[in-house]
C-alpha cells in the first residue's frame, strides 16, 4: 500500500517566478524508512507542509494513506504522527501537561491515557523530567517531547522534519536508535534530514530533491553507486611500474589508474569480476599484492554530484 503519494504536486508562492515544488510525483510504500534529501531551498519543507495540510498546493494532488489531503484533510491527518522542524511548546506547561493537552486535540480515549503517557515518557527518556516546565527543557529534551507527542495516537506513519537538528552527538544517537525501533515495529517513516550520514545508515530508500524537482529515488547504496567512478580500489604493491599502469588502463571497465610510489589507485565500475581481472593482470606481470582495499563513494559524494554542489 502506498502510504504517501503525490501526483504533479506543485507550489508557486505569491510573487514567485519559479515553483518551490515542481510537478512532484512521489510514491512511498508502507514499511519504508524514506529519507527526503535536498539542498537548502530545494522544497523539502514546502512538500511536507503540503502533505500536512499546512499549505495548499498550487496544482496537483497529495494522498496520505489513501486520503486526498485537500478533499479529506481531517481523515488524512488522523493517519499521521508529525514532528515539524521547529516544534512549538508552551513554556509554562510541563512535559506531561503537553502530552495531556495534545491528547485532547487528538480526541484520544482518556480511560487509558495516563498509562499511555507514562510509557511514552519512559520511551523517550523524559519520565524523570515529566513535571519540569518546558522552558527548562534542553533542545534535546524538547525534541524528545515532540517525538512523544507524535506517537500519542500510535500512528503507523510518521513524518519527521529534521528531528535531529541542533542536537549533540548523544542526542542524535538517541533519535537514530528510536527511529530504528519504530521502523522495526512496522511503522512507515518519512524523514527529512540534512544529515546525510544519518540517512545513509537508517533509510531503506531515499528521494533527492533539487530546485523543486525530484531527481532520484532509490536505495542509498544505489544512489551512491550512480555517480561516475562509483568506487575506488587501492592496492599496495611491490614490483609495479608505469608499464603495468598502462596495461591496467586498457582493461574494460577501468576509468582511471594512478600510481603513487607503490600504491595503485584504480577507479571504475568495480565489480567482483573486474577486481579479479585486475589482480590477475598484476600477478601475471610479476607484481606482488601487499594489500587491497575497496573504497565506495558515500551518499554525500553522490548528493554533491547530483545537485552540482548546491548547499
């Protein structure tokens, strides 16, 4: 089942000459942990705001768990737990009071609410701070409280806009661990993030947005390998010379060969078969292989290549 789907979704702001989001066609299947990437101003937050009915599309349609967000906005929003990039809090309410207030807005059954809130506070590590005022919460504690609020109605779909923004390494690690747990429980997670390493480790699929257009959707590994010279092989050798370099350059699939004293750096579409052929050529020509290491390009490398270095 497609839990998020857009058809030609477009947003042009008043006075704008170019669309902030341009004819976006996106399908996210149930059970995915989907990373939504793009440079600043690419249209990520605008897309999320349209999905969450906070912003009306200029043209096109968006569906959340089958509900058209413009025709049936209440039904669509009942399917989602949402954490915005900059969640708001009432400074003079405690963490527990926030959750009680949000539960009223969700219209949740109050008979088991106290137990539900207790479990959520424990899950996000805020139970001991449940009666502290939000104004005394650190940024990391506020992020955790927002996540607890998103989980109140026990949604099967979470839309998270930069949930790790501004957190220290410990806070980021906590969020990553929680997202893995939530995904393992069968939830679908739509994650917008600037942290490419986080997305690469967590996500099952990634969508890359650039200048309002969706330019690539695939697994992180497939996107990383999609750029030219997708990987590099470093071979420490004994007995190598320039003649061997020229022989290696003629092998089909090899795009670049460099020699730094005894270290060979070979780039190309390095399949297992190609690596085996490179090793064979070296050995046949009397070169001893001391060590060999394959270095893949990262999602960040692919991101910079595909977006032409936009930031």
